[in-house]
C-alpha cells in the first residue's frame, strides 16, 4: 500500500514525459493524481493501527543492497504518517493552484509528481540509504523547479540552494556511514539501529557522528546560521515551488532530528541537547527579527520559516534534557514539534500560494508597492488575514496547538525556553505590520485595479486554512496519532 | 438524550453558534450586508436565551485538547454570573449598533459575534489552553474591530497597538502553562493553585501579567486610549463585558492561586488600587468624552483587580456586572452623540442630555452610578470591595477611597457638561481653542439620535440603577466566593456615599463658578505650574510614547541591523566560501597546467633526451662496436675486482 502511494506519482510522471501529451490533459492528470494520493494517504490512515514503540505499521521490506545491509524497507508511525498526510494535501493544493500554468505545464506536472513521490518516499523510509537517496532526489527536483520555473535571479538562487543543501546531505551521509560502521551487525536499517543504538557510551565518537547528522539536517531545516540559502531560493522560486519547499522539504530536516537523532543516538543526543536548545532559541528570535526588517513579502515569509522551525529545534532539544525529570513535559515538547511540522506545512503553503497570486498579478513582492489592497481584493485580504493570524500562532488555528505544546513542554524542561515566547510577539508584529502596509489604508500603488482571487486560486488556499482551523479547534485526531510516537521517542532518548 | 446531555449541547451551541455565524458573516462580507442585522440580532438573542438556560442548568462540557488538558466549558463559579452578562450586554449593544449604517454591515456583525464567542470561551474555560483560545481570539477580533475603518491607517495602527500590547502580557499565560506543567498540577484552572511551591510563583506571575494587560491596568493602560478609534458599539462591549472586563474576571477566578503565593495577591491589590487612582486622575483631565470613559474603565477595573487581590471575589464580580451595564450605556450614548453632534469633545457636547432627553436620562443614570452616588449600583458594589480592602490594610482602603472620590469627580465633570446648556457648550468649545487640534472625524453631525437606541439603553439603565441589589448581603453571600467575605458595615457605606455626593457637589459648584469666569473647566491646565502634570494626565502619562521610544523603535533598529548582518555576514560568509572554492579551483587549474602537466612534459623531454643519448653509440661501424665491447668488458673486470 505504501509502495503504491510512493510510486504511483512516479509512474504518472514518467507517462507525462511523453511529448504527445497535451497541456490540458497534463494539468488534469496532475490534479487527479494528487487527489488520488490524498485518498490513498487517507486510506493509509484508515488502515493504520498504532504499531507501538520501536515498530512501524504497514511495513514492506524487500532486499535491495544486501551486501551493506540495506533494504527497501518502508513503514509509517506516528511521526511519519502526519507528514505523509500533510504532504499529499499540500501537493493537491499546489496542483489545483497550478491548473492555469502556461509555462510548460506538462513538464511541471511531471516534475512535481516526481517530487511528491520522492517526498513521500522519504517520510516512509525505514532504511538510511533509502532515506538518503530520496533526500538527494528532492534537492535535484527542487533545483529544476526553481531554475526552470522561477523568476528573478532564478538560476543563481537554484544553484545556491542545490550546492548548499547538497553539501549538507554529504554531512548527513557521513553520519549515516558512521552509524553503519558502529552497528553490529552492520546495518542501515532504522528499526534495528533504534532498537540497539550503536555508539552508546562512546562519548566523543557518538557526539561526532551525531554532529555530522545534525549539520546535514540543520542546513536542510534550516536553522541559524545555516539558513541563508532559504530567502533567495524562496523569492525566486515559482509559487508552488515555494509552497512545496517550505511545507514539505524543510520538514525533511526536522523529521530527521526526531527520526535519527533522538532514537538512534540517545547518548549523544543528550550531550547535544543544550546546543540544540540554544540554536532553537536563536533561530526563533533571529528569524523573527530579520523577518521584521524585510520589505519583500516572500523573503519575509521565508524568514518566518526560520522562526517556526526554530520552535521545532527548541522542542526536540528540550526533549533531550533528561535530567530535568519532567518526562511528561518532554513528550509534550516532541508532540508539539511534530504538530508544528504539520501546521507550518499547511500555513506556509497557504502563504506562499497567496504570495504567488500577488506575483501573478503584479510581478512584485514589495510590501511598500501596495496599499489598501482590501478595497479591490476583499477575498484575497480575508485569506491572507487568516493565514497570517495562523502563522503568528493565534489560537483556533493549528499554529497555536503546536506552539503552545512546544512552549509548555520546553519551558517545563528548560526554563530558558521562555525567551522564545518573544517569537510569537515578534511574528505578530511583523505579520500585522505587513498586513497594514499592503492591505489597509487608502488604495495605492500596484493595488489599483488588483483583480481579486479566482476560484482556482482561493479554493486550494481555503482548503489548507480550513484544515489548519480544524486542527486548531479539534486537534485530537491528529494528536492521537502523534502522541504515542512522541512519548516513545521521548522515552528512547533517556536510554 | 438525557436532560443533562441536552443542556450540555446547549452550552456548546452558546459558543459554537455565534462563532460559526460570525465567521460566515465576516468572510462573506458585503454581499451579506442586507441580511446582516436580522441574522446577527437573531443569533445574539438565541445565544442570550441559551446561555441563561445553560447557566441555570449548570451545564459543563469537555473534550480532549492539548498537553493533557481539556477543551472544556463550565458554567460553575464566577462564570455563572458573567456568562449571561456577556450575552445580554452583547445583544443590547448589537441592537444599538444596528441603528448606525457603519455598524449594520456583515463584516462588523460577524466580527462582533466572533468577539462574543471568544469572550464566552474565556469566561467558561476550564483549562489554560481553552482560556488562551478565547483570550487571544478575543484580542485578535478586537484588533479587527478597532481597525474597522481600515482605510484610516491610524485606526489599524490602534488595533495593532491594542493587539500587541495585550499579547505582550499574554506571554505570561504561555510561561504559566510551562510552569504548571513542570509543577505537576496540570493545566486545569481549578488546580493551578496546587502547583508545586517553586513553580507556583511563576504560574501566578504569568497569570497576573496577562490579566493586568487585558484589564488595561498600569503599566499597560495606554492601549485602551488607542482602542477608542473603534466604533462606539465596539467600545461598549469591549469595556463592559469582554476583553478589558475579562482581565479582571480572570483574576477573580484565580484569586485562590494569587493568595496561595503569598505575594501575588498583594501585588494585584496594589496594582488595582494604583490604577484606580492614577487612571482616575487621567480621566478627570480628559477633554474628550470617549477618552474620559476609557480611562474610567481602567480605573473601575482597578477596583475589580483590587477585589481579586484582597479575596473579595463576590464584591469584585458584583462590581464587574454593575460596571458592565454602566459602561455599555455610556459608550452607546457617546457614540450616538458623536454621530449627532459630529464631535466627541466634551466641550461640544454641552446640553446634549437636554436635547435628547430619553437618551440623556439614561446617560445621567449611568454617570451618577459611575460617580458612586447612593443608592445606585456602583456605589454598592464598590463598597463590597472596599469593606474587604479595609480588613486587609487601611492604607489600601485609603487609596481606594481616594480613587472612589476621583470617580465622582470625572463622572461629575461629564455630567455637568452634558446636562448644561448647549449655548455654554459652544462657548466652551471656542475657549478650549485650537490646542486640541483639528478633531479627526469631526465632519458635522447628523443632528439626530436613532429612535431605536433607547430600546437598548433602557434595560442597561435599569441595571446601572438597580444592580445594587447584588451588593445586598443576602445576595452577595450567594455570589461565588461571597459566603466568607465580610459585608460592608453601614459606616463604610455612608462614608463612601457621602464622599461621592460631596465630590459631585463640589464639581457642580466649581463648574458654576468657572462658568462665571468663562472657563470650561478649572482643574486641567488652570493653575500655573500644573500644566506639565495636567499634560501628562491628558496624554495618559505618555506611556505609549515611552514604549515606542524604549521598545518599539530599538526593536525595529535591531531588526534592521540583524537583517544586514544576515545578508552581509552570514550570507556573505557562504558567498565567500563559494568564491574561495572557485578561486581555489582556478588556482588548481593553473597548477594543473604549470606543475602537473609541466612535470609530465618535462619528463617526456627527459626521456626523449635519454633516447637521443641511447642512439649515440649506434654508429653502424664495426670497429667502434668492438671498441665499445672492450670498454664494457674492462669496466666489468674493474667492477669484479673491486667487489671481490
């Protein structure tokens, strides 16, 4: 079932490569496939039973490279399934949004279906080599998306993105090899590595291996100070490229923190925990402050991603502070971190799609170029307002559920985390200031005659926001999925 | 379904129905304008009726939420009093709002319903996350409502100020949640006081800060001044039964937590008393009716916060309820007069109460009650608080009594003007002169007050007059927390009643004399040397300017600087590494040509030379070959001899 979920888009993408497929058909196939993927992910959720700690549901395993103990091994648990669901939803929203794409729609559809397959494959991987292959393929696909469909300085931004994250992935590979060498018998299998974590009690060696992994993930996430590839990549990427980059690709980094670090290298994780807490807090505050200073809408949203991912890093770091004795609080922090990954995916995808609407109309993201946009475009304004309030963590939307748990859990384990609450104040200030500049006041500049959103544009955004509200008010279905896995992860760290 | 189940569903509906209808109206916007008024009034009426039924039936509901806490609503405790107040005041305010074109729109109606739903969640919440849900959504909707006239940049800025100021204080609740989790008490409001001793201080401090922010107590009061940019019905609800009022309400609910720390209760009491005095003085100095009322809200909430601090929860609740009806009237009337006269300056409102007698009578009732004149509502409820304060500390009582005197002063001041003659008002306006500046929105009034307005005002006026019954010992003791509180003695009641009456009379006499001297108001700016102090009071102590200078601008500057560091240093480092790699590659390429390839070429040349040398002996002449053979043999012999 998981293999169908992962490989269906690849098959469709391959078919779309045939030049004889008309553009119109390609667009429909893109939307239809993305919709089928959502349905398949829903079916996976329906078939899912919590597998308990140290196991995966809906497992599939076939030998792949037996010589090095690597196999095609996939499965889902409470950490990965929420991300799988979020990924399919974001891709469907992007497919609908791109239904009017004029520039090589057939190739774009093929590329994004390939990217969807790669992303889903990464989240269901239970083998380090498999994970790494998907990790690098995602970089390749995103490179082509930015350089092929981007604007502005797209080629340069794409190259910067590729080189930076590719270098990061090499550090990750180094860490994986370290795990492999230290395991006995040698294996790349995640479940086996988590069941009997290698490098326990080795001190510096374990810390170095984890250090390599953390470096690779920190670049991908990205955290301070490895985040500078993100703003140019976003500002020059096409709308749906930005949406997928922020919603899905960044999560590959944060997901890795929980998946490899906490469970496979608990000893080293505890040693690194204070560093992670510090990096998390700095990312939160730095990302928010720098976002506050931006005058370009897309760069601003990009920096808020640094802020939002900072909460995740803070939470997983706090979860490593075992000596605090607050076991429940550590589990709450991990739950908050995973919830934040889902929430940020939905909200940031919505924000980037909305930024795309602005670019489609006026080819300008400058906050100062607009004014009083609420007059000509009330629906657009309403959507942006909801997305902005969601992103600034207003209760009633998913961001609050995530950030409340991150704060409560982190402050309870590391009181210094209270500093990070400044982040939600700064994000409130920056979003509402931007909102005021662009949408309120007398209609001015590029806002004159700005056409309001069409159904093709508002429907995907509204869908994402509706899900965010559902999670914000009735989070139990999602949290029931995440909590057992979060508790297990928090317990594994204290081994 | 059992009766309990049906009641619980009703309680859910009390919150969910206004939220859904409100969201729908706000999102649909102008296309729904025509149905907005009937829909919003119908919804509000149903919600009001349902809320009373739910309270009478003591309904409570809960479902899972986050971090082990419930998303829970419970009508027990102070919520039993406050819930109907919110829904009924909201209904009356919405009736009044429907009489003005600006506030009869779908967007306004929708946002108001969302605001009410959020206020209800705040009132009914059983856990910290549920409380935050209502608490912050209330803040966000108030942002949208204050900035309702979004084409005015300053109005949106006022909404932003309100939201950011209250959210700054709200951070206290996030920290409190972390501390409660660490302290092992869980996140239920009922058990917060049981947090382990160390963490309990953090929980109490966080809650206190958040509540002081929402209740516009010192030092957060300034946002309330900016909030006056919103339409008057927004103020009428925001000051009476939602937002500001709920800041005081939260402290009343969590009074046991404050008391359990041993310091937070005193801190609250003094913060409340200080706000009551200082903002009372600010109110006295105002020249704009809405600003006067706003400052008086902060001051009156000071009594509620004081009540929470000294444990007078029943008296505090009574004061909150009585204040709700008083403030709702006064803001609705102020808004109606603003539209009719075209100015909210006190000086321009001379004789307004005479011109529109029914509305004026309601306003007079409200102002007299606000002044604390016996036997009106706020006189009784304030004394229920003062009595407990006296038991607590005579100093606190003295400060609170001073604040009570100031309430009589500012209420009396407004009363004198609106009851005066219109002619004097016009004179006064010219005397006040240009230092007030051109008033924003002063576009000439409509000259009329909506005929439907009294429908909303009369029930509220009845409350402003008659809610004093809440302070009767037999009723007070039945309010939540009222059983153990000491009832005010007759001496105290007489003291405060006499004080209010005396101050009011004094204001009356002074203003008559001032009229003789053609001065609009003798206190503010009259005495030489008092100018600076009066200016500070008029400007709400200039706290907002100070916050801008000390916090906002430095933060923005820091943000700019960090953005440059991000671009130049962090990104610069990455670019430098990339460039350095290119340079290194370039140098390697050159080294490849000169060194590596050079070595290869040099060795090739060497081999070629060797080859040339090797060709030398090949002459093709036999005698030379023989000679070479002899030479090699001789050399071999020499080697042999030496080696042996």
